[in-house]
C-alpha cells in the first residue's frame, strides 16, 4: 500500500469488529464489507520481533473466524516498506534466538498465512525481504508497486533465510540466486517469475489491491473456503513445512559459530566481514 495509508475501519453491519484482538504492531481494518485488511505497523521498517509474529497469528485467527464472515484478507504494511525482515537485535539475544520456542512462534505466523481458510492478497510497497518475503511468498495473490523489491537477505547477517518459502512459488534457479547472493529483485522481475501478479504505480497500489480483493470477495464464502482447501491440496504445503523445520534446525546450529557472530557485527558496523570457517 502507499506510504502511511491505512484502510478505513468505519464499516459496520456484518463485519463489526466485536471480537477483534488488541494488538500493538498489527492494525486490523475493514476497507469494505467482507474484506479485512491486516496491516504491519512497527516503525520504522516493520521489523519482526516475537510479539509481532504472535500478533500476525492472532490477526489471522480473527480474520478466519466464520462468525466474522470475511471473504478476503489484504495483507499490507504501513510506512516506507513492507518489511525489512527480522529485528536484527534478536540475533544477538541467545535467550530469544536459541530458544526452540522462537522457531515455533515464527512458524505459527507463516502458517497463519499459508493455511488461512480465506484467500490472502498481499500488497507490497518498497522492500519485502526476510520474513516479509516469506509471508508474501505463501499468500495467494501478490500485488506490488513499481518500487517493490524482494529478497532473501538473511545470509547478509549470517542467517539461513527463506529459501523454503521461495521454493513454494519461484523457479529453482531463481531461488538459488536469491538465497546465495542475498541480492534484491525488482517487482517487475518477480512478475516475470510469476510470484507477483500485478505491478502498478505506487499511488495506485491500494486501489489495485482492493480491486483484486473485490474480485475475490464477490463469490460465496463457503465456496471460497472450499477453493482454498483445493489449492492447498494441489500445492501441498507438507514438504514446505519439512523444509522450514530443517532450515530452522540449521539456523540454531549455525548461530553457535564465530562466523555467525562476525556476520552480524559486520552488518551493524557497516564493514566487510572477515570469516574463519568456524
């Protein structure tokens, strides 16, 4: 969505937010009847910490509750970018990053999007990397502005990143390039690789995203939930889950190395890292 824009939540009637969870880093709004917007809002770059991961899960649980009768979810972000990924301060906090529960919290957020019972349209402006990229990759439809940039950048700070999620929607050689280089690809490139469905001018992103959501929400709610189940059957997520678990295990082991610490320090100090292979 555009910088600083959030959808209105003044719609009443069938979608009154009577059971909406109280959240700090996620905003929930209703742009139109039957459509709910879940907006990342942790300035300045929507970097994820454990609480924000948990709030994504809670927001999707709310949106999926049958009594709320939503037919489409818009996943977007407030600010200059969709998300810069993980809050890098987490990687220097062993109490958080080495805790097995941390991986579970991260996985729950991704699974909330992947296994949503109603369709998810992801609206991307600016950088969409790390965790942000993973959430976009498992959404049903991605609409991006011309300024959108996508990347698996975690290796820049010594972390094994979102290759499993990328493999869910991108050609193998593209996944390898992104995961091994950490380089960003433009929205137009991601459109060519079929991850992004529409690339639009920045000032039309919210409107075009809402248009796609309308096209989805015009259908009957039970039918949409059935189609969503069929899509999960076609694009079996079980292998993705196994690959994510494998990646998480490798991350925990790699976190114990000197090279991991050096990568993080060099990134924060804006210098070239010196690696020792240990």
